[in-house]
């Protein structure tokens, strides 16, 4: 691969004169300085002369509206010219253009064609996107094994999204035999790159002892990292750990904190659990009206048991307090969970 790259560089140096290279560098310096008009002026003649890097850069400028009005059709034109010369980044971007229908009719089969060309040149993003197409059967027949192949190639290059999706395939036994240890391996690699979903799923594996030894402290570590990124399921599960004292000292106030963050994102489990905290006065002052409100909201969001818990609270409340709780639930939901409570 390295030898091929050196041959390509030598080929380009022979193909383009020092004057052309100088013009390109002038455009590049202008672009870096934010002088898009000069960059466009320098690169347009090179692109029209067939210089694929200039064609690609021109496409990016049209795509982003730098120095010119944003024009997806013009961007697609220049991406195609560069892609047809084998320029890998242009092939990938042209695939994205067809995937999203930007400047061209949306066409998954055409997207697949360009992703494949870039993927076969080793472009990890193209490998990941091609895997997605096989995973969901868009532009190609659904094929878990082919999805695994391309996820793996991208994952082995360090693509965190591919690592996460490859882990999911092993976790669920899709296209490969179910293998929790292999799933944990790929979740960890993605988690270490900051992928919140992978952090959460790795935590779940430590929580349940799947593919790794059960370890609540390790589960808490990964739940926290995902929860701090706003990942709602991790916030709920971290709340559970504090509520039950698993992997951390029991701390109801900390549990309430994480339940509330998840509840305010609309998570029915967290809303129900927040209702429980108010019902028993764990981490908060005991308050049947607040408990009723959160149970009511959780029930409205599909929690199966919350409606029963709400009705149990109602049996202990005055009608005026029930009406108050119902009004607070309506205000909480209509405000997008910004006004919840007194």
C-alpha cells in the first residue's frame, strides 16, 4: 500500500508542473487564511484542467458555501469529476451526496457504488457507511455477513461507530454467532474513544456479567461516562446504582440527581423512579403530590406500572391535591420538562 502511494505521488509530480503545484499551494494558503475568493480563483482553473485535488476542494467550497453561494448540484459535479479519477475522499463524499439527495436525486444504489469504491481503497468512513447499507438493506439486499465484513474493516482502523455496531452484531448474534466477550471487546474500543452508546452497553455487560466478570464498580464507571454525555439510559442506570448502593455507597440524593436528568429528557423509567423517591422520601422530602405527578407523567409515556402507583397515591390524597398534581404533570410535559413541580 505504501509503495502504491509513493508511485501515485511520483505520478502526480510528473503530471503536474511546478507552476501548477505553486498555484495550488497559493490557493491552499489562501483557504487556510480564510481568503476563499483567492482560493477559488486559484483552484478553479486547476479543477477545469482535471486536477482531481482541486476538483475535490472546489466541491467542498460549493458544498459549504465558502467563497460562493452554497450549491449542492455544483458540489456534486466536482465531486464526481474527482471521484471518477479515483480520488478516494471524493468517492466517499459523492456517496454521501447520493445518500442524502443533496444536489442529486436520492439514490441508495448509487451511494453504495461510490462508498464501495472508496471502501475498497481503505477509507474507513466509506467502509462504515457501506456496512450500514448492508445492515439495513438500503441500495443492496440486507446482508448481515456483508455488514459484518465492512464494519470489521472500519473498526480495525479505529472507527468508533463501526466498533460499536460490530459489538452490537456480536451482542445480538446477527451475522455471527452470539459472543458476549467479542461484543465487550469492541464496545470497550469504542467506549475508550468516547462513544456514549458503547460506554453504556459496556456498563450493562459489567452489570450483568456478560462477556466480562460482573463488576458493579466498573459498570458505574462506564455508566457515569455515558451519563455525563447526556445519554439517558446511562443516567437512569447510574441513578439505580446509587439508589441500590451497587458499586458506589448508597446515596439517594445522587440517585435523584441522575433520575431527574433522565426524567427531564422524557425517560419513563426515570420518571417512575423519581416518583418512587418522592413517595418514600428518599433523597427528597416525601411528597405525594410530586410522586403523583411523576407517576402520571411516566404512565403517559408508556410505563406499565406507573399508572397503578399513581392511583395508589391518589387514594391517600385530597381531591384538591390530586388536581394540583395533574395540573403540574400537564405543565411539566407541555413545557418540555422545564417546569416540573411547585
